[in-house]
């Protein structure tokens, strides 16, 4: 959101410089001597700025007041992701209370390959936010650097070709070479810092890579995932992509990548010292394709992770899996969450485990409790929850195994854990 205050009118020279440069990058004609606006042609363009100083004709307009997460929910504009060819920020950067958040939203609404242009003058023409008071003490070269850094800190790898232009330098016309002779806060100075949203190669193209696709897709989507989270998830998605045998399954996985931020909205509440970042990524990617972000799933995940106080079901399940290694608990959670609320056998899972584990213990009294819990949970989820086999049939199966066979099955399952 911008700071409150009075907005200055742009000088004719600065306005003309902005419009000429915008036309050269966005399309349309340069402004004529009697026109104060520039047509954007057939491309879909979004202007984000102050309603009192709109620059572009033929562009859709959004008040910058509504582009920050700090804006009232009722005022947030309905802007579809990846829907604009270009976005032009015409309200002074110095007025933004949360520039990183605004830039992130600009990235979200741009199409891949779309361009963003952030315009500002040497002398502030919009009220300076308290958080940007340093703007009034900077020289113009420092301001260009700050304006460019917002791209990097908003969506990171999601932006490319970040460039700054001095539109009214001594060389005449737009130049990437800053005019060092200018003093700071010069009213007759005009600058634009541009960046392009990356184009992510699609599956089947020669330069496609699932890792790069995931990193590119997640850039700028959310503040709930930091760079490490995106990196670990990209590695996990890439590994899952390679494991899937059919293109249709692989495409379904890639289509689901956009769900990751909604899962991390919950995972971020768990400190990395409790569940390390790589393990969070493992859980998120395992949940990915079945995740619908329903209230039932969110509630189950929160209680399963111990964020919220567990109800009787999660307390009973925790008791039956209390010796499991952390990784196995995460795997069990990723197996259960997709079926919560839709599979009645999920509710009976703790009772089945409480029946199976003592029976196995009687046959293998020397076995570690953790191993028995892992094996019992594996059978219960696979045969009871997923395959919908009757609990009595699973119990009879365990009872039918002799000691040597059960011991070998448990050993095989634990060996698989180490791979």
C-alpha cells in the first residue's frame, strides 16, 4: 500500500519520457504533442498506480492501494494469474509500504515472458512511506538499485533480464548508462527499471527439466515458502517425475505444483528444528496430488503435525505410532491425509493397529517396537485403508504367519526404509 499524502503532477518532460519508453516496450504508439496518454495496442496491459495520475489509455487499471496483502479483503482486485502481457507500475516506488508484496503480485498476474516496468522520478511525486524515508537521502543511482532489488526479493528466480534505464540522461533518450552528473532528487529525472517473468519450458520441450519447472512455477507465488523450501520441493518433484511411468501421470504431478504454497501455509508453523526443511518438502510433495486444501484436510494435517491439540482419533493414532522413526511418521501422515473424511476405514485405523501390534509382538518378542509399528502401519494403510480389505482378514493373515516368515517380512520392510 502507498503512503497517505498528496500526489504531485508529473512534469510534461517526465510524463512524455515515461510514455515513450512504455510504448517502446509494451507496444502501441508514442504520445503525440496533444496527447497525455499512450495506447497499448492489442496486448493486455495492466497499469498499477494512483488513480489521480493514470498514464495509459487502452490499459486496465488497478489502484496500487489494493495490490498489497495489507489492503482490505473486500478491495482486493480479481486478477487471474498469468493473464497480462505487461504490467506498468506508475505510482512512485517510494510510496509503497510493502514493495516486496506488491512486486510479488505483479509477478503473479504476468504471463510467462511478460514484462514489468517500474517507473519513478528523481524527485518523489507520490508521498514517501515511513519505511522508505531513506529514499529521500539516496542519489538516483542508489534508487535504481533499490528498485531492481525488489524484483529479486519478491520472486527471485521468477524474474530475469532486470535492467534500469535513465530516460532523460545527457546522452539523450533512454540509456542503461546512468548519468553520474545528476544530483539526487532531481525533478527533471525519469527512470524505469524493467524485468521479465521467466518462461518455463513445458514438458516435452527439449530444454524441459522438472526441477527448473517447479522452481520457476513457485517463484513469487507465496511468502510461505522460502528459497530452501522451493529448492527442496523442486528436487522432490523432479524425483517423483522420474519415477512416474506415464506422461499423463507426470503431467498431473506438474499441474499440482501450484498447490504447494497452500500446504506450506500450514507447514511454516512447524519450526525446522522439529521437522527439517527437507522432510517438510517430502511430506508436501507426497501430499501434493491428493491435496484439495479442504477444511477437513487442513484440520487433519494440523493435528497430525501437532500444531493443534489432537482429537481422540489423532491421540489414539499417535499412541500406536509413538516409537516410529520421524520419516516413517511423515510417510504415514501423507498416506492418511488424502483419505480423511472420505474413507471410513481411516477412522478405524488406530483400533486396527492396537490389535495388530500386540499379535506381532507375541510372535517376535525381541523385535524393536518401532519396527513392529512401521510394519503394522504399512499393512493397515495398504490393505485396510487403500485396498479396503476387512480388518478381520488382515488379522487372520498376521495370525497365519509363522515366526520366521513374519521376521523376514519385517526385516524386508525396514531394509526398504534405508533405500
